DNA sequence: ATATCGATTATCT
DNA sequence: GATAATCGATATG
């Protein structure tokens, strides 16, 4: 039953409006080919960052050395370093020249969990420990060994890359929406999308009443 | 369960 | 010089 067949997602999927891509990414799979081993995890929580008009988006600063991937062709990894401690992974969206990206906030581990745990520096004792592996944007990057120097700009639409996004036929259940987490500007917009009830979603266990089903 | 705080650095004002 | 799309530890109810 488990999905052994994972197909890359074509670039056209990412060449659409950020909000649309964000929603459609839920249920897809992030794949890491590390040596002979393959790490896979299902995307359960994302946030949309719009173009230069979105004050919360890095694109608001214009095209700089840091964020140029956002302005480039769709389907590429934008990795940035934050708080002097963590990396965060995004995928560029919209046609080339237009800014926009989706932030990966949480994953549900599928295969390669021992390798993820090692990368995170934790041990897996109970099934609940799986949650701390990839629940959070910084955590999932650590679990997948994603850094700016290594993965920024990588093409995520082909399995020739050591990091890519795939589709395994999984059908998402109910999708919920809430404001984005951890930002101060434009903090009210409902641009965070997640699989309702999924235990691997980051943040408080019980959602605020602002959360809406969609 | 919620709140607060320190870590640590690239980037921008 | 201030800030930041975070995390883990600690404190308190």
C-alpha cells in the first residue's frame, strides 16, 4: 500500500499563483536522496509568501543576492538562514520574473526516519518522537540536511536532484487555513495551510477559533 | 498548557 | 545597530 512509486511534479505546477500552489502542495512528498538511502516525508503544513507587495515576504526587499531564487524560474529551492541558528526551505512559484514562494513548515516522516533522527540529534523511543523530527521549518531542514550553501537554487522538479518534490497518489483530507506564524508584518492574512487534524502540524495542538476549514 | 528568554549571524537601514 | 518566516530550555499555573 505504501507508496513506492513517487513521480516528480512538473514545473508548470509551480508556475501558478502562490496560494494555489501552497494548497496543492499539501499531501505531496519531499524526497531526499542521500547516498544509497532515500528520505521521504509528506507535506502537511505550508505558508504562502506573495510577491513584492507582501510586506512579510522576503521579496518585499526587491531582487537581492539573498532572495534572487524567488524571482527566478519556478520549482527551485529558496533556502535562507534565520535567527543565527536555522535554515528554512521554500519553493519558488509563479512564472519566471514574478516573485512568490511557499514555505515548508511541517512534514510527516515516511521513510528514512532513523537517518532523520541522527541528523536532528535525537533518539527515537516512542512513535511520538517522530513528531519532533520534522514538525517546524527549522526542524525539517535539519532532518533533511538542507543548508543554503548546499541546496539554495536546486531544481526540485526532477529526481536527478538529491532533493525534489513528488506525487504518490495520496489524497488529502480536509484542509485548514490560519494566519502565518512568527511574522510581524501583514500578520493577519490567512496564508497558512495545513491538513486538519494531522499530528505532525507544528504549533499548539488545539487551533485558535480563527482557523477555518476550506 | 502557556509564557518568556537566550542563542547566534546574515541581511538590511 | 536592529531585526528576523525558529527552537529548546526553563519557569509557572
